[in-house]
C-alpha cells in the first residue's frame, strides 16, 4: 500500500510539471502563499523597509495618525495627517532662528514677528472743488504667524476722516474672480502696488527687520521714490502759518484800565477801545487754541495730610492745559481702596 501511495504521488507530480507554468500554483493567484512556517519569503527587489506606526511628530508637535479600516475588516496603512500650520507660513525662515540648532516649529518661530510697510493711496474728492484729490498715508502690518494684515492710518488733525485703525487684523482674500486664495508675503515682493479690497496701496518704505527678512528668503522689495503732494493740506498749512504770524498782540489789562480812567475826556474812544479789547481777547484765545492745542504741562504733587486725624500722604497729578489755562487735578496715584473717598475737580 505504501508503494502504491508513493506511485500516485509521483504521478501527480509529473502531471503538475507537465502543465503550463501559470497553472502550477496549488492556490488561487489572489490569495498567494499561506503564511505558514517555511512559506514566508523576502522580496529581493524591495527598497522600502519602513515600519508602520501611528505616532509621529509634525512641525515639532506629537500627533497620532488615524488608521482607516478596509472593506475586508483589516486595518490599512496609516495616512499622513494634514499640517497643523499653514503650508505657506511653514516655508518662511525666521531670522532669529537661523543659527539655532534646536528645532523650532513655524508657529513658535514666527510668533510676534511683524513686517511693517509704509504706503499711501490717492482718493478723489468730487464734492470739493478746492480739493480734487487727497493723499492718505498708511502703515501696513503683516503678521507672519497666520498671514493676517492690519492697516493703520496716520493721524492728521482736522482731516475729516475717522483715523486710526483703517482695517482690522484678518486674512485678506484676493480680488481675482473665482480665486479662493489670500494675500500672502509673496504679493509684496517685486511690486510697488498691492491691491487690498480694490484699493491700490502704493508702497513707499519698510523697516529694517522687514528688509532683512525679505533678503533672507531671497525676495526682492520695490518702493516708489516719489510721494505725491497733497495740495490742499499744503495750502491749509501755509494759511495757518500766515495767520499765526499776522495775529495782533492782545491789549494788556493796564492799558484797558487807563482807557477807563480817561473815559470822561473821550467817550467814543473808550467804547471803541473796549470793542478792540474784546476782539483782541478773542483773537488771543483763538491763537492759543491753534498754537497750544493738545499741549499739556504735567506736574506730580503730594498732599501731606498726616497732621489731621486719619490723614495720609497722598500723590496727585496736576495737568495744566495751555490752550485755555485750565487746571485738572487727578488722583491716579491714590490706592484703589481710597479712590472713592477723595475726589477732585477740573
């Protein structure tokens, strides 16, 4: 019997060898060789020897990969998660972190780094014939950590505009039709005009840090060398200077008393002099307002009231307003506990 079994095995082997090479496999081609001892073979053409894992570091932050499940129930290879910081920001190089050997993520290396540009725009004023156009100057702040932009307008007295923060900090979308991109650092390079919400801001200069940052990243900056003159503001400044030079000196109190003493001699002269005095005083107040507007003298004083019962030594701030000769006493130096007990006036 054993000999018959051996003979049958040999016959089966000869039959298999006589078949085509594609049909020699005893298992279906989609299943492959079963994972049994002695049946595991290494691929000699393999070049990737990585080991699958779910824990990794991305931009210096430990993260965990999500392992998707296949249709047959077996876990698939983990997929690469998206970046935790914007891809464009991660490409920027921080000047302070260039020489550091320790790894610094982009959101930490660029935190607090702001690029500063000086710019201007020209606006038409059709409702004013004496002012056909006006030049408005701005400061553009570009925050590198999140590509957000803030625009501040230079303050100018009696301009008629709501000055200060012209545009709050946020990411500015591009104005191209159908574009979903935002204004980035590269939009400031190799150009003198940047379009923000259909306003053309002409770049005139930048600070030293901004210049070094662009050079470190291989970007070129261009600026306009000539800033157009605002004719209306120049004319107004010239008229104000002429008015200050041509203002008459006010009449003193002594001269006014002399006029009152001699009123019996010439009544008409007294009345005209009083009118002149009133006009001179008004002119003097107007001149002081234009010359000393927003100019305040500040003094620091102490009130030593320790001689009285429950008295203390308190500190105050005395402000003298030059435009109208008024005085203000504030209790900013008093502790919070005592502020409700003592109050001063202006």
